C-alpha cells in the first residue's frame, strides 16, 4: 500500500531534498543571460545592405551585377512595387561598384547602361559576364553605381523627368 500522508517516509532521507535550482538549470540560465546580453548589444548596430527604392508610379523588375571573390555575378529579378524599397543584398557591401538593370512593367522602358552583363527571363543567378547569348542568356546594359566604399547604399529609381536620379 502506498502512504501519501504528510510526513510519511517515502524512502528519501532528509538530505535528499530536491534543490531549488539544479546545477544544469543554473548553467542554462547563464547561457540565456549571455545570449540576451549579446542580442541587446547587436540591437543597436545598423544594418549594412544594398537597397533599391522604386520612387516611380510603376511596378519594376530589377537585376544587379557585382564582382565578388569568385568573379562576376548577376542576379535578378526583384519585383518592386511603386513607392517601395527592397533589400537586394544583405550585410556589409563587399564591392565599391554595383550594376543595375531595371524594367518598367507597367509603362515599358528600362534603366540601363553601357556595362554589358547577362540576364534571363525568370529568376536567375549567373556567374560570369562573357558570352551571354552563346550560354543561353540575354545580354543587357547595366548602369554603374559607385557606393564610394560605403557599408550600405540605397539606390533610388525615379520616373523620367524627376530630379531624384539613380544615386544614394
């Protein structure tokens, strides 16, 4: 028979009483405390990203080109609604120069330049900028963005005739 009355001997000596905070619980609490302090310290750090703001009255598609340690790369398409911004690359910028090609979905037209790089009709990441058509890609002109070695940069595309431009 099991005796559940108060003060009954349940086979436990008085010194076997459970601890309020077992050692493993204390270690876990310490880990959470350290993680919380680290998160709080990083909360004030500004993000460093490459962003593009669509200050036009149209939806646009955006492709970017850049050079990284593996060579040249192009990526696309970001579909950006009118009067909104989108982060194209997250984190500290690794290059001074980036290249942009954008298409106006609603009114036609594009933002381009003289720097020829590869694109595709659908979402893409392409390594290399040579022999685009031979490799089955489109060859498009990109305009250059000089970030002046900033940690982050925002490109602003505007309607034709607006004074906003392509800069920071």
